[in-house]
C-alpha cells in the first residue's frame, strides 16, 4: 500500500497578466496553470481543487467572518513510513538512531600537567575589597569641577 504526504496551498485570487492572452477565462487558466506547475516542479502531484469554509479573524473587538477559501491539494508518495505507522504495521521504524558517541581518548599525564600549568598562569586573582588602615590612597581622586570648590 502506498502512503502519501499531502500539501495544500491557497488558490490564486488575482489573475496575472500574460502577454498574448486575452479574456478573463484564459487569464485565470494561465494563472492556475502557473501555480500548479510551480508546485509540481518540487515533486508534488496535483490532486484537486477544493472550496472549504474558514473563519477569518477581523480584529480584537470584531467577530470573525465565515467565508469559503479555495485551495489546491497536492500529494507525493512517502519514501519511508513514519515511526508510528511503522510500529503499527510491525515493521522496524525508519528513523535511525544516532550512533553512540565514542569515549574521549585518555590524556597523557605530561599534557595534563602542561594544561594545568597554563590554567594556573591565566586564572584571575580575586580582587581584594579591603582598604588600608592608614587611610592614604595611592592616587588622589581627580577634581570634579566648580561644584567641588564650594
């Protein structure tokens, strides 16, 4: 049994102008042909056009409007069964699990010692928050301006 993926797109509402094509019916047919061919180039097979009811929101304080929307339905054969469908049919799931990560190679003691020496060299010292007891600062603060003089 063949399983399909489906794709639904909105049908074009405005006709495109095409050079050499006259008449509303011919312009509509050309616009619809372009829309169907564009999706078909992506590997989808045209199934049918449908008009389905939909409620369209109008705003915060307005009630939604019920109208019909025209859509185009496409399908393509599914290459693999989904995991739930495969389990239901008794087949192995098509989703492959990722391989187990390999354990990292052990680091030789000489390299580990070198890394530890570099780490200790570049670690930041904790800033001290203590003040000297004599109250003398190394550098006096810069002058602030006329407000400081008063």
